[in-house]
């Protein structure tokens, strides 16, 4: 009723403003234009009504939620957290696998058999919005949703294992770093982490992080095709072009989700990470992220880490020509003391 009443009132006001245009045929002689103006007024009324109702609803929710216990790392509330109880801890060690942007858990298909062979329990969740038949959810998901669910999976593993390690690829490396800021992590293994985008993408990042530009750009161009990097056959940054043809991914990405990824890069605070060991795996022919800048930042903050460069790989080291060696290295790190 509130929305309907507001819509009627607003429609009347706009009609009163445009009444002279509609009545005086000498101002605009073409009746098509007069009808068009009427529908523009109608659309404006709908849009403004929609905006006001959303604002009122958000204020109503925010005011009520003030009474609950907010958890900054979850971007949620203590009362709304996941609930789980598996009894006494049964495992000494478990692993959380976090995939990259526009990808899926398929990225770990060569690593998972090695974990299963050694009896290492793991969770490889589909990050919210990815892996679905449509990108509707991805277009709505925010980085805070990704943080909240990633932390929930980590906490779930922590309830059944004494130690939890994380393997994060690309965007998964951002989420893994975020978890390590808020939880004590055993081995933190970042495969081509997307903490810093490639230098060629910095200009797009700056534009999309500008609220004024992003607002209009997203409404004009809501999706962006994935970039085919120089020297690559597909939009997957791998040297193994034949294998890349069968990688599960979205070829067109919602601009909103890409913008959330850029903001997630801003949120990462490497100096706050808490982990027993930090390992960085990357390909020699990396074109998607800026590994050198990551190493500079780690050095600046005096963070100890181990780096491993694979000579026959690009961004997706776990799926490229060095997949056997890189997956075996991950297992070796996970099973080390």
C-alpha cells in the first residue's frame, strides 16, 4: 500500500508538471512525442518509487539489526552464523581449496586425487555465484558474501581437524589471505594469487572502482567478455591451449562481480596474516596477476614466504603443463611439518 500510494502521488505530481505539455498541442505538435513524454514520466515515477522503498527497507532492517552482535570478519551477526557440531576432533589436518574468479572446483581435479590417496580430508566449495548455469547469483553476490562463506567453510573444517591449511588459486588466493587475517592457518598455499592485477588491467580497475563511472558503465555494459591474453589461444591464461578448451568457466563476466573482485584486492592486509608457512606458486609466463608486486609487498612487510616458479606454466599452474609437479609440490607442503 505504501508503494502504491507513493506511486500514485508521484504520478500525479509529474502529470501536473507536464500537464501544459499534454494539453497545449502548440508546444509539441507530434502526438508520438507527447505519448513518449508521458511514458518517460511513468518510468521516472516507477524508478523513484523503487528507490525510496529500498531506502526505507534498508533503514528499517539496519535499525532493527543494531541490537545484535556484529562480526566484522563475517560481515554478519553472531546470531546468524553457521551452526555445526561434529563432536570431538577426528583429524589432525584438513584442507580448504578455494578456486579462482570465473572458474570452478575443476581447477583442483589433478590435486584432489593426491589428497584422497593420502587420506587428507578437504572441502572444495563452489564460491557463491560460480559454477551455476546462469550468472544471476554472481551478478548479485558481493565480496562480503565470499568472505562470509569462505570463513564458514574454514570454521567447519576447524571443528573436525586440529589444523587447517588453505590452497587458494587466483581469487581463491585473495579469500585465503582474508581468512588468514582472521584465523590461525597451518599452511597457506597461494597459487598465482590475484591480490594484484596485471599492469595492463590497472586502468580498468581504477575506472571501475570510481563510483560515478561504474554506475553508468554497469547500466550501459553489464557484462564484459574475458580477455584473451597475448600469445594465448583462449581466455584461460595457460600455455596448454588444448587443455584450456575444456576448462569450466564463464566467458562473459558481470561487471558488478569484477568490481567486487577489485575491491576485494583492496581489502587484503598481508601484514595481518597468521599462518605457519606461506608458499607462493606461480608460472613463469604469468599474465593475469602481478606476482612481482606481491613479492615486493611481502618483502616490505618482512613476511617470510617460499616461492616456486614453474617454467612451463602461466596463470593456472595446477592445470597447465606443470600440473603434475605443482600438485605434487602442494601435497609435499601439506604433509611437511
